């Protein structure tokens, strides 16, 4: 009997150990540990439950917004009226990101898509697609030896002059995909952003554009037509810089609200399992669709999509009755909601076909079908 008891105890211990190892490797255990660290002790299930309710309470009907702001296909319209988007990005190391953002804008339904990149990146980006208008006007400091301050001023003024020839034509700029972190290049882009702001052109900032803005918040502070689209690490850096605290999921809605408010009412799209969107006054959540595949480049698709929907939302808000049934009238928030849902639906559709082999190009090819499912072209023709 004693031996049987010892053996049963051993089996019980082994079973317990196995269960503990399983828990330790599970996402549940990691989430619980994160909550313990965040709260500085035991888990307050009450608080956790309340925050989950908060996240659900801000979930928005993204498909209704997409249907409301997507313009009708009108034969009386001319080229450019459905959106002219420009991407500022692309250097010798990174040529895919600006292409993904720019081609996604076309696939959503923009009429024209431009890319302003460095001279090294231009031939590569041109080779990806003849649909894009590519401007090789940006410069990196590595291409010049003995780069004096006088030289920088001359070259910078030339870059700005080239961009200024076009900037007034665009409905939205996407700043950052594949931009790189060359100091001189970032200085030039800072000036481009200032010019865009003076012309009241919406700007969607992603990738290395967020690196630039986090160190120079004055570029976007107080600009309601600016959208920031940080991923997990970019969001952490923003929170540390602006709120002087750590990013957390325990009070995620309040934190993103405070962050947007502190930066002066810019709109922040915090990417994650649920995308959280705030302009400092409200918080919206988009969690429909989605894919477990995390291939690189999805953020670039999102930035291009948001740019198009933001430009459409701006037209819609300007032309509709103030008493329309849209609960939100901020075009930046509307554009983020629509862009987030569209990216998620396309990723979900691509994954259903390609599973683990899904790559960014597969998702881009699903953008048109995703929009058609929500807002059929036949139903929005005049």
C-alpha cells in the first residue's frame, strides 16, 4: 500500500509538473505574468474584466463606415478625383515598403499613386510596377564625401523645390515606409512635413517616419490631419517619450487616449490583436477579421489603405449633412477604422488560401475582393 501511495504521489507530481510546464509555455500564462508585473502583485480579476469590457465597448461597425465613405463609381468623374496619394520613403536598403504602401493605395481605389524616394531606390521601385509614378529626388548623406553645411542647405532646398512642385496636388501623404534613418534624409523629410502641414494635407506616418516624429513631436503636435500608425515597439517608444511610462494592455484604451491628447489631437492607430484608434477625444477598436500570419509589410499595406480612406472620409465629411448618421466626424479616425478593417479582411482572405506561405503580395491581391465584399461596385455606381 505504501509503495502504491508513493507511486501515485509520483504520478501526481509528474502530472502537476507537466501541467505547469504547459501553462508556462502558454500565452495565457504569459499574459497573467504580465498583469502581475503591471499591477505590482496579485491579479485583480475585477480590473481585468472591466478592461476587457472597455475594449468591447469601443468596438466600431467598420463595415458600415467603409460603405459610407467609399465614393460612388461615377462616369462623370475624372482621373484623380478618387484620390491622389504620395509615399515619401524608399532608400538603397528598403525598396519594398514604399512599393507596398503605394500599390495598396491603388488597389483600394485611388486613381494615382506617387513615390518620392532616393536615386538608388528609384530604378528598383520602378521595376516593381509601371502603375507607380516614381520621383528619385531624395538624397542620403553617404553619397557625398566632405558633406559641408553649405552643401546640405543647397541640396535640401533642391529636394524641397522638387517636392513642392507636386505637394499641392495630393490628397494625402504617407511618410516613412522604407525611409531609413540617414540624418540628412530625415532632415529633408522634416521640412517636407512642415510644408504639407502648411498646406493642410493629411499625413499618415509609419515606419521610420515614426522614428523621426518621436524625436521631433513638434512636427505633428496639434495637427488634426496627422495619423500615427505604430506597431508594438514603436508604440512603446512613443509612450515612453510622451507619457514617461511603460506601454501596457491593462488600461490600453485610456493610455492611447492620453497619448493622442498629449500630442495635441493627432490620431493614433495602435496596431495589435485589436487595433485601437484615438484622436484624444474618443477611442475606437477594430478587431474583426485578422490573420495569425505576421509576414513583414502588412504595416505598409495599412498605411497606404488608411491614406486612401482618410482622403475619401475627408471628402465625405465635407460634402454631407452635419446630422448624418456617422457617429464620428473626424476623417482621420474614419480613415483609420476603414483602413484597419480592410487590411484585416484582406489578410484573413489571403491566409484562408495560402496559410503559412502567405506573404505581403498575397494580401495586396486580396484588397480588391475584400472591398468588393463589403461595398460592391455595382451598388455604388451612379
